[in-house]
C-alpha cells in the first residue's frame, strides 16, 4: 500500500524542492539554496505559510523589489556555475510581472532560476480579483502568460496533483546543460492552499549530477581533422567553458597546442589575464590582440558561446566567408550558428576527447611569435588606458584601473550595462575564474547591486565589488538595504557621469548630436537637471558612504570600504565623453538613410560601406 501524506500544494512544493540535492566535486548540497520572497494577497497565505513552516530546509530571503530579487537569484546561479539555484515567489499582478525582465535575462544567459508567481483564482469564483488582468476573449489568460516567451519551461498549476508531473519536469530543465534557463510555475492563490494526499515517495531525496555529453565519433573526427589542418587557430572561450568546469582543461589545451584564447563577456576569466595564451576580449569591446588574430585566423574554435553580435563584430569579424568556425557546444541552437562545423558535447569532455585523438598539432611558429608580440602590445595599451591622468574628471578606464589594482586578488567585480561592461571587458585583469561577473547577454540596467548580493551569497569568502553608473543606480538601488539586512556585504563604486554616457557616445558616433542622454541635454532648461547626492542616498539605506573629490582620493576610500563591516558605497564623478580607443571592432547599429544633418549623412555612408563589406 502506498504511503501518503496530506499537504497543501504550497507545502508539497517546498518539501519537494528541499529534497533535491546536487553533488559538486564529491560534496552533496541542496540544489535549491533558498527562496527570495515578497508576499502579497496572492501568495502570503499559501506559499507564505508553507515557507514559514519549512524552516532551514528552504531558507527565505526578504527583498525590496521583485525584479531585483530575481536578479540576485540569477547571479547566484551564475556564480555557482549553474550547479545550484534559487527560487522566487511573488504575489499576483505587478509583483509577478516585475520578474518578467529578470526571466528574459536568465533566458538569454542560459541561467537557471525557478519563478513562482502567484496567480488569480483557478475556480474563478471571485473574478475579477485585485490586480487581475482580464482578457476579454480568453479567461484562461492572466498576467503570468507574459512569462511564456522568456521561460524555458512554463506551467500553470490548476490542481494540487499537477505538481506530481510538473515539478520533475521543472527540475529537469533547471539542471539540464542544454535546456537550462528560467522555469515559471504560475500558482493560482486558491490552489496554493488546497490539500491533496501526495505519495510519500514523491518527497524522497534525490541527488542530481552534472551531465557531460560526449561527442559523436564522426563529429569528433571532423573536428580533429580541422584542427590538424589549421596553422593559425584561435579559440573563443564563452560562458560554457565556465559552466562545464573546463577552465583547467582549456588552459592545458591552449598551452599544449600554442593556441591563443580570446574571451567573450561570459567567458572572461576562463584563463588568468597573464596566461601566455590569453589574448584578451574579443569583438566590439575586444582587445587589439584578439581582434587582429581573429582577422588572420584560419580556424576559429568557438567553445560554449552564443556568437552574438558583440562577439562576432556583427558578423564582420567572426563568420566571414572563407574563415571556418568549429563550434563546440552542448546546445544545438548555439552550435549551428554562422554555418559552423559542429561538435556537440560538454566543453571539458570535448577538449579532452580532441586532445586524446589529435596527438601533436603543428601551429605556425610565426603565429606563436605574433601572439606574444600582440599580447605585449595590448598589455601596454591596458596599462596606458588605466593610468591616472591629470584631467579634472577621470575616465571610466582610470577608475576601473584603480579598483582593479586594489582588488586584484580574491575579489569579484560585478557589472551589467552602460559603458562600464565594455571597458571592463577590455581592461579588467581577471586573476582567476571567479574574478569577473558581468551580465551582458541582456545588458540589463539595474542588475548590478542585486547581482552583487547573489554573487556574495555564492562566494562569501570574496570581496564583491559592484561597479555601477549613475543611470543604473537610479533604476534599482533598493537592494542596498537588502544586502545590509541579509549581512551580504558589498563594495559599490558609483561612477556619476550625469546621465547615460554610453548611449550619448553611441549617439554622437553615429552622427547625432547629444540629446536626451546626458542630463544637461535632456531638459529645455538645463538648470532643471537633478543634482543627486548618491552618497547621502546610499547612507539613507544604511550603507557606509562617501564621495571622493577626485581620482587621487579613490584608492584610500576603497581601502576604507574594504575594511568596513557592512556594505560600503564610494561615489566618484567621471567624464562621460572618453572611452578606450584601442581594440574593438564594428557593431551594426543602423543610421538614418535620410537626414538634413551632414554628420548623420556621413555616418550613414560609413554604415552602408560596412554593410557592403559584410
């Protein structure tokens, strides 16, 4: 006779999650590390009661904004290399849809997060309830249908017993290296509180292990043949290198065969910055070394990367006719991009399989010499860009140079959007695989501070340095208070350039004139532009905060922040106009074909020339 236990749907859900484990390097840990929660009428009596009874088996973390708490959960998963994850529960309506942006971020970046938004009544008896979105022709649609296109798995739990089928499916997606991404289970508020006699076996502990798919023998043979024939190969390391735990394998492979390694935003840190074959960032925000080698490579080996436009120079740098690409990836969708030769498999296992089959491989000695020369030149350019000048206001590069030197070891830099990710991608010297945490797949403003909390939860032994512009800070800053309440200390560096400096530079580079980006160009009366005291604001949220008057005071302020017992914020004004000139390649941003402005006309002609080159 099957033993059963009577539980509400919400109680069953939390009990099932608490029974899921993962084995990481021989250590068994809970798969779901905790639950971020903001309660409302759509989840307080169902999920809220269940979580209150769960105790330490499923820790609950209170946040201040639903989007940012989901960012924290996603950042935790990223920092944990997708081996562990977190869940988020919200009420119906705005609480739920606040998480849609975060779901899109997780979807783009292939990161696991379990989203549990409350939903309206399954029985529909009190419809329309508070915060319910009504579709006039389809009563089955609710606000939570917004999650469908940005979820890798989506379901609405209309009966308590549906968990028996949906929860195993959800966990399989969250732990699968190919389908990994956000899972949304919409939870009607009445069903959360309904009881069902669940089989006790459903809650038996289960240990998940990392799946490492091996390559097809014919694909492996073709990949080995392509490498054997290449004399000027270049590796592009993407996020898949980190998620597969392949950084050591990549370092050994690159050294054995003298192959240069360029890094995407997600792949940065795959090799330490001073590794002899690390040639820096690739693409639009790439190094002069990596991009020059990409121009002349006779084989590009793309490992665990989506080959997005910033990586490929919108197809002008990577994917040109005549330069073959060997793509190593577990995901079919990413594998076949740019007409690549494919090797479907786990990055670490695939590198090991190739090495076993390849034997010796003769790379052109002139190629090896050129790698060294270009690396030296680029490192000199980095040093020059990050050296303090005597300008009134420092550039972003100068600021990150000071921060990088202060936090070179045992620290993680966190960033997401604006001009900073481009400068960080080029210039940040990552000492190890955990040094660099930049979300650039979705380039989501507001991720930075919340993401810092997730990174800190994953790595409590490291300094977490959040670099954020004033624009992103103003979008989502409330989690400063959360970091203090949860005792997850952050060091936040706010670079105040008085507006959206990155887009202003893009606007002017495309022939436009500064408009609606920097504060002084956004109002009919420039005097109306707000003058914000970011240090005072951060202090009001509980942080230790100070504003430095110039770059010369920054290092000492950073040291004080490092020594502080709680979250500390350092504010510095920066020049919105300069960015690092060295490195980089074309990015496809269309320019108006018709315009009265001669600058726009010239930019349009340049754009059309680039299109013809592609």
